[in-house]
C-alpha cells in the first residue's frame, strides 16, 4: 500500500487515483474474484431471463410487467457500472483510475440508483390505480402515461446526480491518490479531498434526506391505501392476489431502502467502523437488489414464473391448468352457474 500513498500537499490536486477495495484483506483479496464473478453472472443472467420472458410474451405486455422489466434492466446497468472495475481491483492490488473516469462511474452509480427509486414510485402508482380504481385502470395507465413517467424519472435522476458530480469535480484532491474503496462513491471521493467540504457534505446529506423522505412518504401513503382497499375486496382470491402482488413490491422496496439507509448511517456517523465493513455495506447496497429482484419477481409473480418454467424446461406448468380451472370454478360459483 505504501508505494501508492502520497503525503498531503495543499498546493496540488491529483487527477489520477488508485481504487483499493477491502484494503484490510491484503493478499486475500484475490480470493474474492471467483464468488464475485459468479454473483455478477447470476445478476446478468437472472435479470436478462426475466426481461426476455416479458419481451417475448404478449400476455406480459402490460404496464406492471413493463415496469418490472425496466427495473431489472437498471439492475444490470448498475452492476455493470461497479463490478468489472471491482474485479480488476481484486486481480491487481490497486486499480488505477483517472478523475474523469471516477466522476463518470460516480454519475452512473447514483443515476441508476435514483432510477431505481423512481421506478418504485411508478410501480406504486400502477398498483394504486389497479387496486383502488380497477374500472379506470385501462383508461388511466396508458403507454402515454408510462412515457411521461419515464421522462420524469430521467429528469429527476439527472437533477440530483448532476449537481453532486459537478460539485465533486470542483473539489481539490490533495490528501492521497489512494481511494480505500472499490468504487468512486461520493463519500469515498470526499474522504481524500481537502479544503472546506462543509457545503459538499451538507448538500449530499440534504439530497439523500429529501429524496428518501419524499419517496418513502409517497410509497407509504400509496401502499397504505392499497392494503386498506385490498382488505375490502369481497372476493378472497382477488384480495389474496392483490396483497401478494404488493408484497413483492414491498420486499423490493425494503431491500433497496434498508441497505441504502444502513450504508449512509455507517459512512456518515459510525466513524469507528473499519474500512472493510464500509466496503461490504456498499457492495451489498449496490449489488443486492440486482441479485434479489429477479428472484422476487420471478418466483412470486405467477405469470412470469409460469412463462420462465416453460422457457427453461420446455413444458406447460401444471400450475397454469389448475389455476385456470380454479378461476373458472370461482367465476361460475359467483354467477350461480353449477360446476
């Protein structure tokens, strides 16, 4: 490590750095290459499988499934932004990166994370209309609305990410050329900057608090109303399906926001936590959604699961026949038609 360290100088600002993730592991870092490669392959293949399934089956060309596919596509982009460079850092002890490359990676890290948040809001809106206003769903949730939501998500993500990147680019990095992290995150870059960083820290914290508070308020209000409406549905099957679908979305929301919150708390307030623990929390925050989301939606969403089963094993799922027969029987009983 010492050969990459530089003494603090207030007269210069470094423009090239070395990313050293999990520095406490030293020579053991190379052992992380195989499990991380397997995790990356899992993220790519599982997310791509669900996206392909939705894209190739017309019965899944519905707003909810389109939004799920977009979320999983962002998972692939987020993992690709971080993991290849992370692997290079484990193969070679220190991974060289320019300031421009670092800022570019930082931009895509936060841009994809914010797109995740925005898509979760869009999915909450979709479920709110589907469950609370089912008769108006086809009229309200149209392709035009999805396009507007996509544009709004892009604008909002850019509005938060660009100021952070621009502000970081104007900082002076004179403490060291070594970033003790596997990726160019905002806090990691500020840790090697010098000068008065009060505004940078406050801006980053304010944007995180405003974004998370606003999103969680809307999500909480939406799903509270959804659950309340679902419990008032007279049909037991319809009520169970509504709650099951929302349960999948809530699992994804819980995973993304809890991992992000724990990482922010440790980075900003738990100064005594080792650098390796901070790296581990960041890795979980950046990669766990990409690994879990396709499993959650692929297993818990019956329509997607059935098509995946047929795609992988080349056979009709028995669940299709039984579920269709059960739905037909319920419809007949509700209409007074003998089975």
